[in-house]
């Protein structure tokens, strides 16, 4: 097993499995003699002195679940290694694992961006590198499968694939798009962007289809495609030139605006699902709108017929004059008539806003004189409840009245 040109832009399940195999082959059964640590408190989740204490410890093997890799020691703690987007596990003397569109470091040792470096007693050297600092290195106090974050991961499609019935039950519980569900590490550990796109392409399912709306046939196709894609990628040690030539993987990296073509000459469209750019072929993977059109048309037709029936029955009810149509007075009259009594309906009081026509309310008399014109508005104009009173400019008669009142007060 050797590192060759890696297949994807970042490590996914197949790349992590290949890295685990290489590390296990060259480190298992060997004792660490020296530990060199780059004190990076973002990548390293334990103090540097905790890692240096690993000197003299024997490495018994390497494990993996999803994208989480760990070195199993003869005794705890075990070393957990997460590659993130650009992390690598390097063995001195072996070719560098190169991801899509990443530049080689030229074989310099120790490599650039090394965070953890082991020297073994037999001369073998191991290095963990991470350029973008999105990976993590931790120490597990117990077996990694009993500790977070490994403990919270879902099933691994390569090492412990679920039976079809259990897989279908879990998938149909999700309300998100099927692509987002496949990317959820709590559901399927290790599935990344290109694996999810390849699985849905092989299953002929669009990324935007809701997981809860999948048919039994579609679920079975996704389950089968997930097993086959992961197994073939791991068997090829994540070397892209050994993948089947009809895979979408070989044609999905261009992201050209004018449209890329798949192996069969069909257009590749790039959409966003689960927060990631997804490659799909609409002619092979019909979008949710086209897929659900027949069922939606049927429901619309049924709803239209039901609406017509409801309107016709409503017209029949309106033509029946024996029943009251509504309103408090009509309902009260109907109730009185039903009891065999007759009671005249109370007249509805209406407010008059014309000049000289005041409203009698609680014994108050309508205002007279100039104040009446100010409170009730101009003659011949109605004033509603929400309308503000209109002020009337004083006339000559009003001025004379005011002068007389002032004169009477001064004389007194």
C-alpha cells in the first residue's frame, strides 16, 4: 500500500481508510523513541507535554470510524487524528498523499505544517501535517469508540453497513434533503461531498429530494450505491485512476459555467444542498418538481373538484330562506320564533352628524350656537366617529356676542 495521487479535494472515508492502512503497516508493533510537538493550540487539543510522554509507548495498531483515525497504544492514552480539509499522515520515504489541486511540498522532511512528529526505535518516522489548521489531534483516555467525538458518529458504510430495513427506517426519519442526510456524520460517518454525489448519481436521485419522500425503490438504490461506491473506492486505495470510468467523480471537478458533461454526454448541473456544492445530472436525476409533478397535479384536480362541490352546496344553502343567514338580531328572532314568542327587533341607533341634529345620549342635550357648529361640523356635512371636529372661523355675529360678554363683565 502506497500513497499515490489522491482522488478528492479533501480527505473523505476512502482517503482516511487508505491513510489508516499505511500508518498501521509502518507503525504497528513499533515503539516510539522521540516525540516532537509543534505547540499549536488550535490543532492540538492537549498540552504539548502530554504528547511528549508518549515516548517509550508501543503502537499496537490503527483504527478508524468515519473520518476519525486513531493510533492504538499498548495502554491509554490513544492518539486521535482528524485530517480536516488538508491534513495528511506521512511516513518518511513514502510519496506524499496529494489531494485534488494541491501542490506537493517537494519531499522535504519534516514536512511543512507538521504538528506532531514521531521517531520510532527502528528509524521509522511519522508526521501529522495540517496546513489550514482544520484538523485536530487529541488524546483518548479510553478506547476511542467509547469517547467523543467517535462515540457520537453514525454507522460506517465500509466497516459496519446497516441492513436495508434499518437504513430505510433511519433515513425516512429525516426531513432534510437526502444529500444533507448523507453528509450528516451522525447518520453515515465518513461520507463526504464527492461520495454523496456519486451515490445519488448511481441511484438516480436528485440531491434536493426530501429524505422522508423517498420511495422504497429509491431507498434501496441509495443503500446499494452507498455500499458499492465506498467499497470500490477503498479497494482502489482512493487512487482516482482506478475508479470506474463511468463514475461522475471523473467529471465533477470542473464546475464550468457553460456546463460539464458526464461519461454519457449529459449536462452536469451544480446546485447547493446541505451547505455544499453538489454535482448532479438532471436528465438522470429528476429534480423534486419534475419528480412530484404527476402526484401534485392529481391532488390539485381533486382539490378543484372538491371546491366546486363545496360552492354548489353553499349556493343551495343560501337559497334556503327558512334559516336565518346570520347576524345577532336575526339569530335572536329565530330563537324567539322557535320558542313560540314574538319579539320585535330592536332598532339600530345611528348617529346623526348634520347641523342642528344632535345625538341624545345619557340625558345630554345637543350643543347650540357657535359651539354646535364647531363640535358638529359645517351645516349639511356629516361627521363620523373617527373624524376630528372642524373648526369654524368666527363670524361678525360671534364677535358682537363676545364683545357684549366682555362689556358686561367689566361693568360688574
